[in-house]
């Protein structure tokens, strides 16, 4: 069985590095992107999970998720955001079944949530 592949879009360099390392240590293959444009370009590869910040310059995480869900309907989607109001409104615009986690989020919580999403 191949490793679960995660597309990570996060514009904060240090958080992207922490998340990427934590997910890789948990056994996932991670493609980490610094912005929405790069994440959309990466969608020519197949992923199991999209983990994206909502608020990013250029293409935001909601738009990345919509494009990703159209191209890869089996993709599980999880948003991470530090903005409560954005998280609340994201539910209206996000693809069905997307999960929203509030920052600050513990790495263990993200890894556990990814594991739950994959098991579902």
C-alpha cells in the first residue's frame, strides 16, 4: 500500500515546515506549497488529503479547495485558520464535508484529524 499523500498549502513558512515534518513523521507523503497558486499547480498529482490555510495571498484556501474538489472528487479537505469569522463563513463556501480547525492548532491534533479523515 502506498503512503497517504497530503497536499499542504500554508503561507506561513515556519508553520508549513512544522506541519510538513509532523505529517511526514506520522508516515504521510507531503507536498508543501507556500501559496494557493502553487497548490493548484500541484493538483496534476493525485492526493488523498488537502490541508490548507484559508487566508493566503492570491488564491485563498477556499478557492484552492473548490478547484481541488472539482479535479479530485475523492479528496478529503481540511482547513486551518487563525480567523474565527473566516472559519464560520468558510462553511458556506467550502466543498461539502470539509473540516475546519482553528489556529493555534497542536500538531498532534492535525495528525489525529488527518488519521480520522482517512479512516472515514
